[in-house]
C-alpha cells in the first residue's frame, strides 16, 4: 500500500474533495436503528426481550453514499424514488439538511419508502426487518428519473450507481447513464460511471467504468467460488472481460481489497483494527472512490483511500460516515511521506 500512494499525494487528493461534484443514482433507503438492552428471554417464545432505550433514523442505501460524500466535503445530488409517506418526507428533509440536492428525488404515491429497521442490543444486531417494494417503479416515475439524469448529468464530475436491488436500477437506465456519460450524445470529456452492484443485476452493468462487488457478489456473478488467490484472479479476470469495465474492485472484508485493471492485479490489505458494524461500509468505499477519482486520483490511489476509510467506518456502530480529519489521520498513521 505504501508504494501505491504517499501521504503527500493522499493529502492533496483529500484537499480537492471540496471541489468534487458527484451524481448519486440509486435506491434511497431509510435506516432505522432501535437501541436497547436484553435482560431476559420472552416467556412466549425463545427470543430475547429488548428493552428499548432510543431510536435513530439515518440515511441508508444510495442516500448514505451521498451522505458520505457530504461528510468528506464534496457536493452531491441524489437521484431516486421515495414514497408519499412520512419516511419519504423525512428522508428528503435529511438529505436537504446536509446540503445534498434532491431535485432528482421523485415521489411515487404507489410505493412505500424503503425502510430497514435494525434492533441493536449491547452493540449487537438482534434482528432486522424491511419495508419495501422491489418492483421497478412505474413508467411515469422512470421517465422523470431519466429526464432529470439527461438534463443534469453533465454538471457532475463522476456518476455513481448505487444498486440495492430495490427496482430502480435497470439495464435500460444503466444504458442511458453510460451513453450520456461517455459523451456520445454531447461533446465533452467522458465521465466515470462507478457501480456498487447487486449480483442479480450484474448483466446490466456492461460499459460502466468501475464496479465494486464484495467477495460473495464476485463469486456468485462469476460462478467461481473465491477461496484463494488463484480463484480470486480467475473471477476477477472473468468479470473484467464480461463487464468491459476499466477497473474492478473486489472488497474482501478482513482480507482487504483486490483491484483489477487491464493486465494488472493489486492487493490492498485491510487496515481495520476492530470491526463493530459493517453496515454502510460499501457506501463509504463508493463515496471515497468517487471523490478521489473526481480529484485526480488513479484507480490504485482511490482504492487505497477507500480502504483507509472503510477501516474507519467499520469501527463505528450503525450506518456511519467518515470526516476528512479522520481520513487525514489514517493517512498520517498508515502512509509514508513522499
């Protein structure tokens, strides 16, 4: 890792975050955390009784990617769908309060806002339950989404597709995004399109720039169980070939990250000291990758910074974000000066 990025270059990239503009397209989710303690087992069934102490609402899914970009000093616009319910109104208000543009957040009266509720006791998740509609939004809603993207995409440096398999990300929408981003419909420099994928939609990501599956998603999408360096390399090469992307980053938890580019493979070891909660870690990785690429980083440099940020966020409980001072401290501790 030290050979891939110096502390001096890392600080230069991070200091440029405040000038970066990212368009985040994906599944907007409200994360509801119920915090409590367990002192007994229910007499009705062999389950713990959680005595609720507090409740927290946090931005999740693609909204958390936008929140990470905001936390790190960049600017972003969220594109997605919410319901005409209280959760939808609160989610939009939470985005706006952070300075995240919501002109691309479309309200659909025919579907609920996606909400993931996690019950946490003694820093451990007891249960999670989801309220959602995973069907593709109605044509009238998708038309509004497409119209907003077409109108605004050229105002941004990097495009993020954050797919949580809640129905918004379709092959047709990805095609529109990649066509616009490559400048085929308007002159200009091609814009990177980054994808945080879901395995069931992998066939839809062809032509995107940079895809970031986790180890399980890469195994399932490639049909190769990743269990050692040989199978990792086989899966990475197969996915690079099928996607036609410039880069592929497989996030591997405690085993770090593996970056595939044309003709090369780079392994980046994990930096996490303690892991309390991996909720939202992928969102943090995506946010840092997008900001780094918008700030002149190479794929390798962006991956190193994303790895440092992931090491920070998994040490926090709940869907968390990272601040520039935290990332700069990690740079100081982990990277050598030029």
